[in-house]
């Protein structure tokens, strides 16, 4: 979910951007959308771009999650072999690359098309800015704060279908008796995601903002944060040993097939349910905010356009950037991706029941939170991920020990 020590690389590398030898019609686009639902969404963008005529989307999918793909993407840009466009998370993923002058300035296009008038919330576009100029295009709103459940599994186990996290935990013994995994997950960034969700939705908005915005050591070491760590310990007890090495979409499949009861995962999981032909509210259900606090962060995906000496590639980049924020693309892409559009002026009436819940929550600005990627540097994100991953894997690590280390990280956070 991050790359590290980019500044070191910037200080020791030489950047030579030669003209791209490919014909102007070829625009290589790198991304890590390789699961079934993600690939379907990427196909929507590729086909939409190709239909514009002239230029061609050359797919550069990189297998694995962002933690696998991001270092590869950054390495190519630093090495003078830039792609035409690349997906990254909305936030600070490309901060050092932008500072080094390696990304195309989109300010003129954004001003001409009035992006600031329709992109919402405004901080999505703000996350693309550096020194007042715009360097990326946010394409969706993804929120981590979701839990996906298979209601039929609970019914078959003789347990009430939960409406919140506490009820989910209470149902776990009956699920285990039936040989059902209570909580499906993978490791590393997925485990860290569970922790993020619990911080926001069990700790509450005030605690979340004190840590995200203020980097408050007092809040990180307080009793409310201890309760979050205890809930995270409960989640540790509900996961199966097979979570190590499991991909996130494999965990989603366990919920789909009834082998697991639930999964805490961002709303991109909806794409997997959609590809499987499952119906929200019937075959599966969702608990935004873990059914406790209905707040969602507004992270997501954004496209950056590395500088290139070929003027035809630059024209193709701007054409793609314009297409990504168009009404037609926003509706088609986000319906396939399971995410919400960055435009508030598009018709999403055909969105499923879970997406409608998300739309309703985000309609109230009081329910909107900054994402980790917007609040923390890549290094701080990495330190927290390392801690949460270690805690989840080692049941001998106490809540007190984990929280003490967390306080140290927040105290040095940037």
C-alpha cells in the first residue's frame, strides 16, 4: 500500500525522459486492477477511451495489490521509462514525484473544464494539488469502512443476522460450531484496513480526526484508542490461520460461497459480488461503518500522467484526463467498480442497495472523513501497517504493548 525512501532515490537518480518510441496512438496505462470486478471496471475505461478514436489504451495491469504495483510504477518513472498514465491512490502516493517535477501539470485543463465546480468532496481535488497546481485526476470515491456479510450463513447457523460489529462478534461461536470462518481476511494491508475501519467506526469520528489531523499522542494513548485495539484483538480471534497469503478477492469469495460469514473490506469488494451475479440485500448485505458510526472516508483512485518528451503522448494524456471526469465515464466506471462517482451531478439511480447506502451517507458532509493516504505520509502508513500485521499474527502481543508502539508512531507521524 505504499512505497518508501523515494526521496533517497530522487537524490541519487538521473532522469532522462526520451521521446516515447511508440506511435502517438499508444498510451500505456498502468494499474493494479486485476481481480474480476476490478478488471471489468478497467475494461470500461479502456473501451471508452478507444471509442474516442485516434489514440489507443495499452493496458499495463500489474498483478497484485498496490504494495506490489506501486514500487514498480515509481521505479519506471524514476528510471526514465515513464508510462503514459498510471493509477495510484488519491492522496500522497505520488507526493515526492510531483515535487521532483516528474508529473504533467493538468491545471490548464482542469480550469478550462471547471473540475472544481463538480468534483466533490472538494478535498479529492485538493489531494491532487501541489503549490496550487493540479497533477492528478480523481476517478472515484472508495471507502474502507464497510463490512460485507452473507446473511444466509447466519440463518443456517441459527444466529441472528447482525446489524453491527458487536452482534457479529456475538454470533461467532455458532458460526464456528458449523465450521464457518467468522471473519475472512488476507494479511498485510488487508489487516491494516481492518484496523483503519475500527478506528473510524468503533473509535468514532472525533478520535479518528484527532489522530489523522492533529497526530495527537494523547488520543493515541487514551482509553478510547485502547478499546479500538481490544476490538482489533477480537477480530484477530475470529480470523482463520489461512488468512496469511490470501488475496483480498479470495477472502471475498469465501463470503460469496458461504465458507465465511463476513469480511471487512473497502467498497471495491462490490465489484466481485457483481461479477458473481449476486444481489445486494438478498445474497449479501453490507454494514457501512460496521453498523455503529455511519461515517466513510473518501479515498479512492486517481490517475497521474508522468511527463513525456513526445508531444503526441502529452495530447493523449490530456484527452484521457478529460474523459475520466466525464459524466458518462463516471457512471459506467463506478457502477462496475462498486465505488461512488466524484461528480455530484450524475444519475446513480441504477446503483445497488449498498451503493445507495454509501451515497446517502456521503450526502452529509459531517459523515465524510479523510483517508489514511490523505493524512499520513507513505512512511507513517508503512509503520502502522507493520505494527498491525505483527499484532494480528502474534496473539502473545498484548493490547497494551501494541498501543504503546502505536503512540510512538503517531508521535513521529508526518
